């Protein structure tokens, strides 16, 4: 098969490699669509992966083409999405049902070979079957969509609450879509690009509720919409020190700050920000990955984040494929990687599409 193989930092090539042989309860997935995650860029060009050589890519969907000797035959030829985290099922977090916090996890695309290939070996337990009306492109966005769902479920949000989403990349856009789909009216999006403003408006966000941080004082604009208090819930999807401090400043007393963005550098708190946490009794929560194996209550329903995300797609409540700005055939995936690395073009989600 052909695959994009990361030999070492900065050295990735599209080349022939062996088709993986599914073991025992694994299946062989023929990849139909694979998205590039923002985390793939430093993994490929700056930091490297946990093991190399490696085939990156953890946002993908496809069709089951073969089975390991003990795999359930019902999966054969099924259209599937793939949960990329491989829990150990033995550590304290796994035993408590919080597999996303596994202490000894594997991960397709960063610790094991992933989806920038024609075929991937996947444990059958990590598959989710796709309804007929869910496309491969939509299914390849299940992973980031479930990450956004997980963040959303980490805080309590009422329809009349004021919610700020800082950072209009894929996760921030998906959070905005989910909030609007829930009927939350007072959603404010903080971004720094014209195409983000245009996309947010296309998704239904009122123009006055997009705050361009290049030209507007975020505090003044947000406070005009919320009064002197600030946001009831603030999702920080950037991971930079200045935006984290901004989140603390702009959250109302008793409000919640959900830290979503991967850290771009070290983070430190000044004395004033620390006082804000104390005196305003802010709820600070982190969020990581998504739930796949264990269901949690949400509005009376017991579902995993992936089941919630899939139901959003099946019922047409949101359409994440509207965020796809670039589509490349497999042999040109490196063009998408360079666009994201160099920021040479406006983009939100770049995807590899197999014919």
C-alpha cells in the first residue's frame, strides 16, 4: 500500500509499505477520508512522534476490508469511524471508566501507525458503525467533534447563559456549532481572521457576536453584550498565556473557564489573575480527548461523546463538513501539511480524500 511515513522530524514521504495484518480482534480499515489535526504539524515538523518511523493521522474513517482471526465477522465491509485512543483497560482511570485519562494508552497516528495510509489495523472495540446518511468526510471529523462535545459536557450551560469561545480553529468552530445547535443564544466567538468571521456568520452566529481581537477590545465588546459581569462560561481553545489570562479576566463571578487548547508554551499567572480566580470563585476545568467506551448522562440520556457526536450528524443538527476548506488526494497530502505549517493560505480543516 501507499502511506505517508514519518521517518524523522521534518522528513515525511509518500511511499510503498506493507499492508498491516490485523491481529486477533483487530480489523483492517480501508481509509476513505482522513483529516489533518493541528497537533500533526508539530508532531511532523518540530517535535517528532513517540516512535518513528510512523504513519501519522488520527482523524479518519473508512470501510472494514479484512478481519483478524477472532474479530466479529459482522464488521466485515461495514462503514466505520475510528476512535484513535487505545486504552490499557487496567490502570486506575480505565477501571473507573475514564479511558481518555488512561495512564498507559496507545494512540493511532502518534504512538502506532495511523490514517495517512490506504489501510490501518484497528481494534474492533474502537470502531463505531456509520448510519447510511453519514458520509466518510463527516465521519473523519467525528474525532474533533467528539473532543468538542467532551469540552461542552465538562461545564453546565443554560440557554440564557453568555458563552465565549476563544480561538476559531476546528475545535472552536465545532464548539460554536454545538452551542448554536443547543439553542444557546448569547454565544460570542473570539477570532483573528476574516475567514473565521465569514465562516462563523455562515454557521449562524450574529455578526455582532464575533469579536475580532485584532481590531476590537475583547473586554469592551464582550461586556457590552453581557453587562459588567462577563461570560458565564469561557472556552479557551488557543493555549496561549495571554488568552488564558484573558479568559480569567472576562469570566463572570462564579463562572466557568474550560481550558481546551493545547499549550503553545509555558503558562504563568500574575497576581491579579490569581486573585480573580479566588475572589470570583471561578470554576477552572481542563478537558482532554473524549469518551468512547463509557456512557455519561447528558440531558437525561446516557451516551458517550462519540455517540452524541454521531447522533448530531445522523439527525442533521450540525454539519462539520462545512468547515472543510481544502481537499487533497492522498499523493498531495503534503500540500495540506505545508499550508498548515506555513499558514500560507486561510484554512480550517484540511482533508485527505481517497477515491
